[in-house]
């Protein structure tokens, strides 16, 4: 894991990734599955290097933070569909939030509402 982080600068390992013949992606999956039963010391070692315990949550938070950056510069949340911010496809992320509104957690929906997220771009008159 450390070798991957040193080379890539992060701990976002794809499930099928192999490093020098070692199935690092599968090892990552096992660590996530055993998170609740591993020793506090082992968990802390992984936390200390920025291990990603839940990649879905991590991706959502990254998108939300990119949206905040966009809003800070543009003063609105009307993100163009093809907008990329620091390599992150923010336009696609925003579209997925709109499509998933009905199944999204109330907390996520509220966080988006709190920053002025536009759920239906066709109704936006600003």
C-alpha cells in the first residue's frame, strides 16, 4: 500500500489493480470488509496514510468540495455539463446528483440545498 501511495500520491486503488504481481485491489477490499474486526493499531496505520474506507462516500465528498470551489469562483451552482475542475468531472457529478435526488440521503440533499444547488436546471431563471 505504501509503495502505491508513494507512486500515486493517494490511496484510491481500483479493485482489480495489481502491483508487482500482488493483487493490491483485492487486499484493499479485504481491509474494508474487515474494518470492524481489525486491531485499532492496524486501522490507525491505514488511517495515517489516508486509506479510503468507503470510495463511494469519498467520491461524493470530493464532488461536493469541487462544487463548493466552483461556487466560490462563479457565485452560483449552475455547472456546465462538460465542466471539469482539477481533472474531476464536476458536470457529470452534478448530473448524477440531480438524477439521484429521489434516492439520495436527506443529509446530502440538505447539504446541496444549503449551498443553493439547482435541482432542475430547466426551471432556473437566474
